């Protein structure tokens, strides 16, 4: 029997230690195969569980699993894993993480962590504005400017809305979400493929602030994520792709609708580089014996 240490953290936390997006991180995953990692992610049943491994290309390698599939990149697992790597490997406040999406640089100031996302790739949305509005349970007048598929590490549908009231009123239809916001995920190392639907809606809430929500499909239902770093990075990619003023810094609030308030920082610098930041809190530690 082998023993594997894990930590439970909250990422994008606000003042309350029980705010933010929960994450489980296995400090040293040597000896765990892909099937066991997937089973452990299902056991914890959080939005993501990560596994830290040695890397020859970065400070550490990180594999990210949801309860049902592996992800190439995700924001809050990146920041939370970096928080653990800094302590467990004595890596300091500037490090890099090797993920399936590539090498991600991460820096820290105390418990506040920042990742640099990849340059955005975008494509147009096939669905009409009326179809997107129906998907979200809104009217076409509630939609803002150009929706886009954006990929700064994980591709997602980014939909600007006309008001924060429209963000609050979103009530997505699961069948329409699967029809108009789905994409094939990259194959895992085992060759398994899956389809996932996801939509990130947002509106400016005042000078320098944004209200956002992120919806995705799970077992035929719509689930809402409390704090989505990859989508926040894609919002930065949307700003770059649509010619928004640079540099620009935004505070993004998310998660109120699911009683897990999160606060994310988004910065697009003068060179169109995209940075996502947030506070990481460790809640506890434990051991799994297998």
C-alpha cells in the first residue's frame, strides 16, 4: 500500500476562507496511473483535481482531471497547483508548470498568484444571436457585441451581454447549450474523446469591473462554475481580438449565483499579453492510501 498526500485549497478566494473555487492537489503523483488519477478526481468530485509530477521542461508537470475527463489547461488548477509546488519543491515565487496545453509561467506575491495565458486564437460563432439568446434564456436585446469562440489554453464560447442584469437573469437550456455551444475535447493520452458544451457570459459592471458566469454541460444538465480562470483568460483574448484598448485591468466577480463568490484579476498589457490572477487559500491536508 502506498500513501499519497493531497491538499484542499480555495482559489480566487475573497475575504472569507470558504469563498473561491475548491481544488484538490496531489503533491507527488509518482506511481499513479491515468486510470487511478481519473478515479481519484471522481472520488473528490470537485470541478478539478490536479496531480503534480516531475518535469524536465518546467518546475513541475501538472495533470488536471475533472470527475469525468482530463483537461489540457484550466485556470484555478494552475494557480492552486503553483501554490503547492512553491512550498513542496521550495520553488520560490516565480515558476513554470508543464501542462498538456504547454508551459504556463506563474508568479506570486504572497498568496496572490498570477498566470500568463497563451496568445488567443479565435473563430466565429455559427449560431445566430437569436439562437444564443434562446440558449441562455434571454432575448436577443440582452446580447452585447460580438460573441466569439476564444482559446488561450482551453477553447470556450465567450458571449458579451448588454447588462449585468442580463448576466444575473441567464437560465441556460441544456439541450440548446449542447446544440450551440459544444465542441469536441482533445483526445486524452488513452485516446478517449468527449464532447462538452460551455458558455461564458459577462458584462461590465462599472469602471474596471466585470460580472461573469460560466455554464457547462454535465450528464445532460447545466452546471455553473464559481470561478473560471481559463474563461477569464479568454475574456482577455476577446478584448485583444475585438480591438479593445490596451493596457487594461479588470476585476472579475463570479460565483455569487452558486454561493461561492470568487474574485479574479484580468490584465491585458500594452503588448497584448494576458494575465489572470487570484488569491489562493489552503484549507487542509490529508493522505490517500491505495
